[in-house]
C-alpha cells in the first residue's frame, strides 16, 4: 500500500533542515543572490557533517547484498525511505534558498549517474569520497552547445588509447562544475560518445577527477535566478582518464529502440526529476507562506477555508488556488520518490511531477508578486527573487515540453522515434 509517512528519525532530519533554512539560509539569501557565485561557507559547513554521514549510510545500504538490505533485524522488511527523505530535505532547504541549496556539498548529479549506471566497485570507489571530513562536490555534464533537449546529439568523444580514454569536446551549463573541479577531491560525470556512428547507443558516462590535465573551465554563467549556484562551461582538450573510469558496461549495446547507453542517461533523470520538483515546491511554499503572512499583517486578510468559494475575496481565492496547485504537484512528487524507494520503474511519474512542479512554481511565484504588488516587486523582499529562482525548474533535467513528450510516449505507447 502506498504510504508517504516518514519514520520519526527522518521527520526529525526534515525539521532540522527547515531550521537551517530559516536561520542559516534566509538571512543570507539576498546577499548570495547579489554577490553571485560566492560560496556560502556557513551553510556548506553547517550541512557537510550531516550530508557526509547520510552519504555513508546510503552508500553502505546500496552496496549491501539485496537480501539483507532493509531488514529491521527481526526478519521484517523495513520500508526504504531514501528518496522520500531526500525530497523532503530538498523541499525544506529550497524554502530557505534554492540557489544556496544547489551549493550544498554532495555528489549531486554525478552521484545520481554513478548510482544509476556504475558497478558496485565503482560506487564504492567514486562515492566514498563524499563521506569524508572535507566538503566535496560532484557535477554532471550532458548539455553541449548543439545538444540540449536532444541528448543523442552530443559530440564530445571518448577514444580508447591503451589504458586510457581520451576526452574531447565542450560542455555547457554544468551546475556546480566550478566547485567540483576546483575542489581537489571533486569529480564530474561526463557523457560522451565512444562511437559517433552508434547514435544514442554510443553514449557513455565517464568519471573525471578534479585536477585532470586538459580540463578547463571557460566561463561561469550570469543567470536570472539561482545565482548562488555556479553554472560552468567546461572544455575537454585531450583529457586523459583511466580506462576503468567509464561507468558500467563499456560495450556498445543497441536493442532497437532502447539503446543501453541512452537508457543509463534516462535512468539518471528518473532519479533526479523528483528532486528538481521538490526544490521547485520548496520555492512555491516560500511564496505562499509569505503571501499569506503579508495579507494577514498588512491587510488583515486571513484565508477562510470553510466559506463557499463565491463568498471569498479574490485574494483568498488566489491563495487557495496556489495551495491547490502546490499540493497536487507535491503529491505527484512524493509518489515518484516513493516508487523509487519501492524499486518500481517511475519514468512516467518522474516526468509528471517535474512538469507539474515546474509549472506550479512558475505560476505561484508570479501570482505572489502580483498579489503583493509593490512588496512583491521590491528587492527589499524576497518574492521577486523567488519568481526568478522558479523558472529554472521548468528548464533543467528536461524542459516542460520534453517531459510532456516523455509522458505522452508512456501513456500512448509511442517510441521516441514515433513521437518527437
Ligand atoms: C542554470 C542551468 C543549469 C543547468 N545545469 C545542467 C547540468 O548540471 N548538467 C547538464 O548537462 N545540463 C544542465 N543544464 C542544461 C539544461 O538541461 C538544458 O538547458 C535543457 O535540457 C534544455 O536544453 P537547451 O537549453 O539546449 O534547449 P533546446 O533543446 O534548444 O530547447 C529550446 C526550446 O525548445 C523546446 N524543445 C526542444 N525540443 C522540443 C521538442 N521535441 N518538442 C517540443 N519542444 C521542444 C524546449 O522545451 C525549449 O523550450 C542547465 C541549464 C541551466 C539553464
């Protein structure tokens, strides 16, 4: 039976994250938005011990033989809550500040790719470094100047040369790329083709360590929102990495419409889309909370939930609509995360929650600015910032349009060639 309840110890972690959001992130939110790319060290050091500890537990659990995984000791199976916990934590931290949340030291998208595609030995080798004493970052590079939504168009190549792979190409819009490469222990996962003629089947992920010669950051983007988060352009010029840094199976397999290389990328997105949705909904909740608070303090308007809709003021109806949009998207997000915890395929649900949350946060934050008028538009308050931070959730990890295509294909039974 579907169950979204969190065990007590997880609920406590979420309550802690909400406190960090309120007391560590919020007071610095405007500063890091304006200073752009400065690392919020107070937040990083507050979060790291907890992140490292959790990364250690998650890795140990992932590497345990299947039959013992999740046992409570008395033979009863303990429900897995890794993904439910994750979305609750991210929702709470993004309520604090979505840009700062993205600076949180962790394996980030690199970790999702390694978990999705790596062998147990590779998980141990590459993810153990995120459990140490020093804050460490990971990042993932898929997007290229000519390959965004159409990931099969990537041109970065990986050519085998003896005991090494040689990478050449350009990656753009890499979240935390700068932190991962400047941090001596950091890693990035780079998607490249080992056989350009094989199309999607030739796509493979490679782990590149910070300090690898031939890897250079060309620029950092100046952005509309999530400005605390660094977004890098990275060039690979004959960058040599060890042969065993290719994740998973090095052979190019192509079963008609389900090439193995591309499936690895999609499996990564199945895991990360609910996370993006959760971040979006944290921003949306911040905007709703603030709108209600200001309406109450400045206008004396308290939302009356027990009054028929036609008797409500326009402002009350707007707030209730914002909350309904938020709730619907949050339920979809919890379902997608819960399915992952159950080991169920969640491609459809993952895209559904991403679409709904991306749309909800965009509409909710715009409505908050509109409802609050000058307070919404002024830089003395954070509402205008939340509106700017919102939009990215409808762009990265697959745009709204691309996720709608994924949903349509799943529901109607079309392949990506038949419906594009
Ligand atoms: C701040 C930021 C951080 C990012 N972080 C990362 C990261 O860490 N790693 C990474 O690899 N990438 C990252 N990205 C890249 C992001 O995933 C891409 O921007 C996104 O996938 C869209 O690709 P594109 O920008 O090339 O747009 P395009 O693919 O050129 O799309 C342009 C528009 O056309 C629409 N469109 C395209 N194809 C179709 C279609 N078939 N049907 C209908 N509409 C379509 C799109 O929805 C979009 O609206 C980041 C981007 C940003 C802005």
